[in-house]
């Protein structure tokens, strides 16, 4: 039995999934906005509604809590739920500091509670395929990954574009490479509201020549959700806005020859086929919700557990310091 707090735009998607999944009972919907709460109750038929989160965590029948509120509230609500002995799923960003994340992780470990962070794209079937391509060596050595998450959309006041958009892409890059960056650098600008960056360019250095780059903005003419991976053998592009051809694999590359008479012979370019693999793409959010329920039921560690959330927060926190220093590299953990 689950209780959900936060029935805004994304919270409603979570409520829809949990109200429809076999084996899940949506007992509570919780929100401070009574109009939103009433409307969501009519849609999703939760057994109870409340404006007081304490009601939800005090109910012994509620085994798991879903937190889909704004980022600044996550730490307090997660802590209350864990203290009450509940398993917790919290939307991104996990929390707003490494210290808060470490405290929650320690609490969950000590109480043997499931703590999962909503890094949605780690559950996307295309990202799973990309992980398979990298781990199998089909793309060769990954040289760099870059992502673009752009839109002319809702401007936030309580978090900048880095904290609002970039957790998706950072979590995917860390998941695909399987390692943490050694340092990051970030530059951005606040055009619409002082101190809240509308656009950020984030660079991640992995120390072994692999690089990551994340471009996020809610002040852009193009709606873009794209991840590009350049490997030594092949290249891949995941375009989440494509209705059908979401993944393209390019048999392209550049190879260095040790037997050459001119620069043109030293670097050889290879142009091959473009492959469009068939991938059955279910709703990533549904897959993620089912994963959380399975972890609660079987006492398993989620793919995007608290440690995964903490790694992403470590990158974001270092990126914030780099922003303040006009793009100076900041080592992770410093």
C-alpha cells in the first residue's frame, strides 16, 4: 500500500501509474493545494486524501511513500518517511546537498529501508540498449557523451536549469559509463531572474580521456531531448522526441594509421551504415514504478538507489561551485 505526496504535473503521472498497477493500492494522496487534491482524487480514486503529510506517514498500512514535491522539500519529507519506517521513492533532484543525501542514505541503510531516486531515464528501454552496446564493446571505447535538454518552457523560481533538468542527463552518463567524474566545470547565465540560471553548460571529466557534456536550458527555441555517444568503433544518438526512430547507430569513425605518407593517410575516416535497431519502448515511468514496487516487495536494491542519487548530487553540488567561480574546474568531493 502506497501514499503519494505532491499531485502537481509529474505527481499526477505517478498517481496514474500507481492507481493502475496490479499489486499496488494507492491509499493516500497528499498535497497542500486542496483544489489539486480534489481533482486528483476524482481521477485516481485514492482511498484517502490529506493536506498533512504526517497523516500519511503515521498510517501503519502505508508501506511505501512516493515523494513528488519540489526539490527544497525532499530532505524533510524523506527524513520523516524513513523515521516512520517507510520505504521511499523520491523524485529528482534527490536533495539539495551532499550532506543531506548522505544522512538519508545512512538512515535508510540502518533501518534497512528501500530508498530510490526518480532517475527516470535509467529505466528507458533505449538507455538500457545503449548500456548493452557500451558494455559489450560494440561502440568501442567511449570517447565522449553529450546531451541536450532544451525547451522554451516553464521558468522556475526555486531551482535553476541545472538542478531542474540536468539530473536526468547526469544520471544517464554516470549509468552508461559506470564511473564517477573526477571533476566538473560549469558556466551559465541568469537572464530572466537574478541568481537563477536559465541556461547552463556542464562539462564532466572522467580522467581517462572520456568526457561528458550537458547543455540544459528553458530559454531555447528548440525543444530537444537528445544524447549522443561517440565511440572508437561506432556512434549512437538517442533522440527521445522521435516518435519511432529513437535510436540510431552510426558505423562511422576516424582511425589512425601507422603506415602513411601524408596527413590524409594518417587519419582515415570511415563511413558505414546507419542502423535503426528495433526496441520495444514501454512507458519508462511505468517501468520505473514497477521496479520500485518489486524492490519493496522483494527487499532488493533499486538501480537508482540512494547511492546513485548521492553521486548525482555530488556532481550538481560541484557544478554549483564551478558556476560561482565562472567555470573553474571543481573536483568531486572537495
